[in-house]
């Protein structure tokens, strides 16, 4: 129904506008303008980042060779399903291969060598296929001289020890030693049919030429201990080459460092083995650089180097000092730059030690060390401009942390979303708690008023108890 008043307004032709508040209009306009500015800035930042990444793809990368990730399976082998999650990320970060150190996690024909939680043949086939799906080469590592504790601890092979009371080193002068090693090598080659490289370990051979057989051999052949070492290494390498002529044999270099150029040349080891020069310190010592430039370059056509992304700062370390390991990689790249043109460095192994030997406790677990792996792989595979600091864009994209820069301080809680981030967070919290407890127990108030007697009798000064509680609370927060 139309009222008289409405008819009158229509008749008069006058129009009435709704009543809006002018301040409200201004506020709404400002909000719209701010949103437009924000969206524009975000678009500019996005495009700038995109252009920067595109530009960096055409700049020289920090390291041009292979970037091989070491998987040390001693004591804590990941489930195969975990590899399905991390292999694509390793590829994305710039990794080109895997060095798999099985130790007792491999299904040897001598079943007593194999741990109860070892991988099956089907597991290994699956791992190799997952690696191939992500364009990662697989290099098996089998110890053939030192670090054979998992073998020589057993009563069946105790007689093969170089020193009867120490199970680290196998005697190179016993026929049974070489027979056992050949069986282990055959098993390894059989399950890695596509691998074109194999690593025979041979580092830290602490006991050499000590047993009666070795001493008699040295005397009869007029050798020294270095001749004994080189003979065993070349014998092993020749056997592998006889089984698969196309394969390249790698070995750790530390025993070579004490040898002269003449000794290395006379042994022909350079025709059989490519050395992997390892050093995990903040600075690469001059003697290591000189060994590469003045000795190895004359003996070996190709050389590899090895850094560490975890497991190199303490045998019982549970968290990874990422900055330390990043500096180790930076130091190696300085050496590579200095040697450019004089030495052919094929690649770098990013080692990730799980425990220092078969008998030691575990150090950092793989998920705990994964942020360090991401940071260092991204550094090596990024442009020299992008790799000058960490974490760079590639690493932060993979780690998905809410504050990746906080990773620079060991033990800082950081929320991330990479595979295994829950383990990383839990271990970080444990480290922080342990650190707080250590600080609290070093406090004079705790030592003076929290003895076993004080706790057992509930007899202590309330003020000192309060001070101790307060200090523990703040240290936990900090």
C-alpha cells in the first residue's frame, strides 16, 4: 500500500540519499587502498624472487661436480618408506647420488654378519629403484680393512683380527681374510647391478703389521707397513675389477697422506682407486690441500672430497650444529677454488655419520640432521651469489620452517614441515631440557640446598628453593 507521504515525495521529484557516515567511508577507502598496496607489494616481491631465481640459474653454481649424500645405516637404518619422502627432496636440493654404508644392515650370505633389523634383498631393490626414480646414483660402501668391528666381534671371525684383543682391523696376510672379503664384495655387487662406483672404505686402519703373519711377510718381502697397506688395497681393488671391469673403486684417503709420492706411484694404486679426501673441520689444514695438489694430482686422474652434514662434532651429540657444518662446506669450496685447473675433483660426499664405530652410541639421527643436509646441499647447488649465506631460498622452500634463520642457534625450537620434522622437534626439546638441567645443577643454590639429603628429608631453605625454581624456569624458556 502506498502512503500519502510517499506519493508526495514522488510527486515533488526530490530524491533522498541514504545517510552514510563520512568517517566510515574514509576508513573503508583507506582499507581498500591498503589492501591494494599490500597485494601490489607482494606481487612485486614474488616477481622479484622469481626473476632472481631465474637469473641465478644462469650463474655459476658453487660446486659443479657430483653431490653425493652419505647414508650411514649403523644402528639406526630408516624405514624404506622414509626414503620415498626424502629422495625427491635430495634431488630438488641438488643431490646427484647416495653413498650407502650398510655395515650389518645388509643381507650377506654369511647370515651371522647380518643384524636382525637389516634390510632384505627386496628392500635394497626398492631403495635402488627409488634412487633411480629421482636420478640419484647409488654407491655401496663396504669396509675392507679397518672398521670391521661388526665382523671381527663375532667368535667365528675372531681369528682374523690383526690384534687379538681389538676387533677393528682385519689381518691382510691371512687367506681366510681375503676369502671372507670376496664373499662380502660378491654379495654387494650382486644386489647393486647398476652401480658404476663402489667404495671400499679403508680409513683409520689403526693396527697394521702387528700380527705374526704380517711381520713375517714384511720381513720376507722387505716391505714396511705402508707396503702392506697398499698391497691389500690394490688386491681388493683388482678383485672387484675382475668381477666388474667397468666399475670405479673409491677409498678414503687418510692412510695415503703419510705416504710419499714415490710409494704411491710404485704401487700403481692410482690405476685402481680414486681417493676420497675427507676433512670435517672448520678449516681445511694446509697439509691436506698440499697432499691434493702436490701428491694426489700426480698419482690419481680423479679425486673426490668429503665434508660432513652431521655426526662430526661429538660421538654423543644429539642435535646438529648446522652453522659449523656449513662452514666446513665453505672451507672446502675455498680449497676447490684454489685448486681449480690443477686437479680434477669429480664430486663431494656429504657424510652423515650415525655412530663413530660399531660399539659407540648413536649421534644425530637422520631426521635431526636433515635441515643441515638441506642447507648444505642447497649451498653447493645454488649460484655463488645465492649461496653466500644460509639458509637460502632453496633450503627454506624444502624445510618449510616458520623461522629458518633460527636454525643457526643450536637447540632453538623451530616449527618445520619436512619429513621427520616431528623427530627433529622432539630431539631439540630434549636437548633444550638437558641443557637447562645442566645449567640448573651447576647453580650454587641447587648444589647447596638440593642434595639427596635435602630432598629425602624435605629440609631446605624455601627462599633458595624458589630461586632454583625460578632459574630453571627462565633457563628453560631461554
